[in-house]
C-alpha cells in the first residue's frame, strides 16, 4: 500500500511540476514592454570612398528612450560579375558600436559617419545600419548603400552603386 501511495505522490508531483513549467512559458512575442517602440529606420545611408576606406554617413534616427549603439552590417562580393538583384542579401555584422565611440564622427546636429577601413580592391561592398535603443532592441535595417572599390595602377577608384 505504501508503495502505491509513494508512486501516486511522485506522479502527482511530476504532473504539477510539468504543468507549472508549461504554464509558465507564457505568450510568445516581442519582449519589449508595451508602449516602447524600436528606434526609427535609418533612411539616408550613403557610402563613399576616402583614403582610409569606405565612409558611411547617415542621420541619427528618432528614438523615444535614446540610442545606445549602431549595428553596422556588410556584404562583400567580388565586383566582376557581382550582379544578382534577386539574390538574398547575406550581411555580416562588422561593428556593434556605441553612440559615444570615438570611431564615429559627428557632422552637424544629427549626422553620423563611420569608416570601414577593412576593404579590398575589386570588391562590391553593400552596407546597412540599424540603430539600437538603451534596452539593446534594434530597429529595422537601413536602406542599402553599395560601393565598388576598384583597384588600378593609378590608385583605387570608387564607383558608387546604382541601388
């Protein structure tokens, strides 16, 4: 009798623990508290060439709670034959950079710029940037800025992309 009672108690405890775990999962969704929105999208990203690399410029988007960082992503393809307008864009994060980092430059009241010094001649680079708020929730990725870094005997010339 005690053996059956112990088995029933163990079974009941197991059911209660399993039920508590499954009940505690809750609703799946955005972990952001209600009323808090992600930073606005950066819509004016531009890429140009400098002696130090590729210069990225954009305007700081609005964020109700303030901004903490920018996530800069890049795709790199060999420029020769690199046209595939319907292919998905596979970008890698090249910088998760604080808004107060010295690698960011300020231009005017809301202008921001960053130099990607890790570029090679003969490649097409495609960039996008997302702003992240103080809770490190990032807004949507920006418009795409692309640039071809073209290497020749006379130096490196750059042709801005046509996107």
